[in-house]
C-alpha cells in the first residue's frame, strides 16, 4: 500500500482513497484474461456480463433496492449530473423548478446553473445555518406545484455536516401528496459509504449518487440509484447498455471493484466508524485546546465520522497545507474538484465565514487505517507550524 511505503500520514480521504488489496484482486481477472465485451454473446463476453450482474446484485442488497434500479457511471460527477439533467428534462412538461442547497458539490450546482442559463429553469438555492444545515421551514416555503426535483446532499464533502434527509423527504412527499403532484428527491451520498446507512427505502429518496474511489474502490466508476418508475431521459446515448439509461461499453473491472469495495465498506461500517470517530474527536479537541484563534467548521455532532475542518485565524490555509506536506502530512483546503481555485470555498462562505477566514481553512479527513500515533504526530506538528506561520511578517505588517 502506497501509504505505508511513503511513510505518509494521509488525511485527505474525502478527496480520494487507495484501492484496497481485496478490491484489486477482485478486479485483476477483468483487466487481463476476462476482457470480453459484456454486450457480445460468446463465452468470454458472457463471463463479463455475469460479473456485472453479480456486482449489481451486491450493490442492490446494500442499498435495499432492485438490481434494475442501479446504473453504473463514471463517478460521482456523472451520477450527480444525470440525476439533475435526466429527471429535470424528463419532467419539463410538468414544471421547471428545482430546489437545492447552497453547499452542494459543484457537480450539482453547475448542472442546475446550466439548466437555468440554457433551458429557462428556475432554481432555488436554500441557505444553511452556520453549521451547514438547511432550514426545513425554508424548504417547505419554496415548494411549488412546478417543483420537479429537490437535490440535497446526504453529507457535505467539505465540512462533514449530515443533512436530515429522512425529514426532508417526508416534507417533500407530504407536499406532493397534498398537491397531487410528484417531486423527485436526489441525494449526493458520495461521502457517506462506510459511515452512514445507505438504505434508500429508509432514506426515502428517488435518486442517490455514489463514487467508488471515496470508499477504497477504483477511480472512474460510480453508482446511480434510480427508483423504479422515475422519469429519466438519458444524457449518454449510443447503445442499449444499462437498460438504455447510460450508453457505452461497461467498465467491467471498475464495476467489480466498486461492488467489492462497497461490500467491504458496509461490512466494516460499525467497527470503522467507532474507531474513526474516536480519533477524529481526539484530533478536534487537540487542535481546539492547543492552538489559539482556531474554530471548527460544520455541525459538531451531526457530522461525518472522519471529517475535521478548521479555520486558523491570521494564516492562509495554503501555507499550512504546504508546511504539513513538508512534514509528510497530506490534508486539503476542501473539495478536490476546486482545490486549484483561488476563490474562497462556497461552502464556507455559505455558513457565514468571511473570505479571509474561509481561505484560512484546512480539512483533515481520516481513513480506515489512520492510527492514534499518526493523530498524535499531527497534534505535535500542527501547533508548531501555526506558531511559526503566525510569527512571520505579512505584507500588511511590512507596509
């Protein structure tokens, strides 16, 4: 495993994870000998078809849904895009109003913006409180007979806040029933596997997005749950794969690896969550108690077990990250999809942080192999880095 070979303290699991050995072993036959195209009829091709069918069944069991309700995609972005585009376009005759939150992943926000700009949709972006939770009364007030889809993420990728999806679903379903209409509910659950129950019936959602590389599976493979009977216009056409909902030759090895990774994540969920929660709490309390002028971002209770997001006053987050990297500690400033941007995080701004404080933030996300010794080392190293950076002259002080 790369992590051990490089002696790296890796605290960016929300960005990506390595492929587990068990997952890699499951994938190998479909990268070499069993290379047949699942759409062909000869034996080697049908071996691939069987592998896909078995993987779909494994995933459906975990999500508590029918195998036919699972679509394999290229990752979380495509799953989010498809959820918005495919359902919104399919229901344009009913209405062109979408509701989402201000802290969604850009895969959802940009899809909504595209529909606004190009197809005259109206999108309501619900605000959140200073811990990142949407206001349920605000949601109620924004529902209309023209609303066709509501997309609210299960757990935020930057601050770890978990939304009350079941309560959100009930509000939407009650409104739809009372107004004789139908409103679809999508949740971006990309950060949830291994930490949160993914039972779609319990969550009461119509669509749910997952991305394999967030739970020790391969990059470039994702899952989209689409409840039976959901209006859905494919955005990828050209073949009959995935019941004509997503054209293209299937990524057989990726699908097999994804199913194996999700199976292991669910099997170990209770044990790993307990372990990581304890380590995360130690990290949070250690940082807050030993470093001045630092705050924890996100809900302190209703947050992902592995997430700790801090703002360090008077220091740029990028400087902290570079200093941590020199010490062999990998962390991030937020979403990996926007880490190269100079703009402050839209999530942190949505919870009320100023641009300056937002840019002073660092996200640390633990993983299944994070150890107490690693957290101890981080807690020994980070205060020294902060003290050193704060003692350095800034341009404003020089002037």
